[in-house]
C-alpha cells in the first residue's frame, strides 16, 4: 500500500510538474514576439490588463472554487454535492453582475486610473467569469487525481491563446487588442468545454436549485478576500514600489530576477497539487496512525522544499546570466535571495491545506494581511538604502513570517502531532 501511494504521488507530481513547465514556457516564448511587434506602451497595457484579471479573480466568484473542492470530501449524497456546486455558480453570476455594474458606473475613473480602454475593463470581467469555470473544472480534475486530463486542459488553453495571439497580431495587425481578444477567446472556448464536462460528470446540474448552499459557500470564500489582498502585498507590491522609486528600467531588472525565482513555484505547485487530494481524503476519516503518517510525509516535503531552495540559491545567479545574458547581471545579484523567499512559499503550501480543510480561512487572511503589510513597511525602510537587495530581503522576511504564523494557526485550528518526536525524546 505504501509503495502504491509513493508511486501514485510521484506519478501525479511528475505530470503536474511537466504541465506547469510547458504552461509557463508559452508566455516566455511570446516575449520576443511581443518585443518585435508591440511597442513598450502597448505591452504595458497588456500587462495591466492581465493584472486586473488576476485581481478580479478574488471578486468574481468570491473564491468559492476552494469551497467546492473541500465539500467534495464530505460524506454526503451526490445530490447535495451538486446543490453545493450550483450555489457556487450562483455566487459567480451575482458577483459578475455586481462587478459589471460597478465598472460601468465608475468607468471613467477606472479607465483613468488603469490607463486602459474602457471596453477592456468589461472584457477583463467577462474573462474572469470564464476563468472561474475553467478553474472549477481543473480543481475537480485535481481532487479526482486526473492529472493527465488536468494537464491537457491547462496546456490546451495556453496553446489556443498562444496561436490566436500570433494570428491576431501578425496577420490582422490588431496590436495589443489582438492579445486581449486571444485571451478572451481561449477562455470562452475552454469555459464552454468545462461546463459541458462538469455537467456530464454530474458535478453541476442546470435542473437543481442554485442557491441552497450560498451561505455555506460564502463562509469559505469571503474570509479569503483579505487573504488575496495580502497575497498582492506580498507578491506584487514590490515591483510597483520599485517602478515608482527607481523607474521602469530598474523594475525590469528586478522583475526578471523574480520571474526566474518563480521557477521554484512550478515545482512546489506540482507537489501541492498531488499532495492536497491525498491529504483531504485522509483527513476525512483520520486515525491516530494516519496522523503520524501525514506528518511524516509533510516533513519529507519540508526537506524537499529546503533542498530545492538551497540548490536554487547556489546555481540561480549563474543560470540567469547564462540563459538571459550579461544585460541582466544586476538581476543575478538578487535572484538567489528571491529563491529563498520562494522556498518559504513552498513550505507554506505544505501546511496551509490543514487550515483550508478546517474551514478556518479567516485566520489565514489575518496572517497574510499582516505579512503583506510587513512587506510594505520593510520595503519603505530597506529599498531607499539597499535598493534591489533591500526589496529581496523584505520579500524573504515577509515570506518567512507568513510561513511561521501559518504553521502556528494550522496547529491551533487542526491539531496534529507536529512535535511528537520531541515528546518521545523527553519521555
């Protein structure tokens, strides 16, 4: 049994890792194309559009995909699971309508603030609507251990996006609009396919009520809104601050280093996608023996993250210069520190799922908000004196604090024998 578990876990992780790598490579391949056919202002608009989509991910649907994945492991009838999922889609519809109305009322202020065309805001909201459906489909592939289908959907969406981008910009001369339309078209296509697939698997139904479990869904999703804001303060605010303080050129150097360090997240995310379904399934009917087994696996994953992080710390500067070139030699001076920060993100992923399972996401929001504001304070203190190194150190400290606090919260809301080896040693 243990051998089968290890084999299955390794197989699932390998598939997710391969999918993540292929999916991440596609945007990198497009960069030379964008530099040739789009000016910097046009590319900047696209970047803002994609940033808006990321931000809307918390508002459109109100983070209820996670609630559905958690409820799947409850010992309830299939009908109740369908009703629960339908309620999540009701929230998606209502939140999308609210966001559309808000954007139409304040469209002049929003377009001035973001400096993008008015209709792009509407397209961003519609795209976020479709992304929720796709993410819902991908999440159920994940919790059912269908890693291959997950990968096909994920890579398929990116490939369609990639091909349409080249066609619309190169053949139809649509410029930055071509990129936006390609994003929307690929999302629309795969959201339709996702709806059909979810319906065929009886995961949603257009015949059942769609509002019975709205309150239950919201109790999971709403507390995560501050968490998402905190994540923004942790993982994005540094680039905005550097851009305002030193200019776009310096921000570009830092962004290159940050992009390279995010390669670690491909590995850690694959690990997490494989571990989460096993963890939730085990926690749904756990014994004392199972607790010891899960903690052992968690510590093994800790060691894995640390080893990967240390290797990255040592080799990332050399690799960056080799693959990116001497032009970004300043990036090499901070990329290793950023890799350490990403390592704490990997450690965080191992323990945060216990909080999700316990449905205590409000505590997670407090931790992330605190860590995010700590990052802002450290940026203000360190960046003027230590420049990019200061931003990297700020990122590392903030990520470390988030990991430690999240581990503490996890221990409180879902007690596990994390330190049983110390108790045995003292006996």
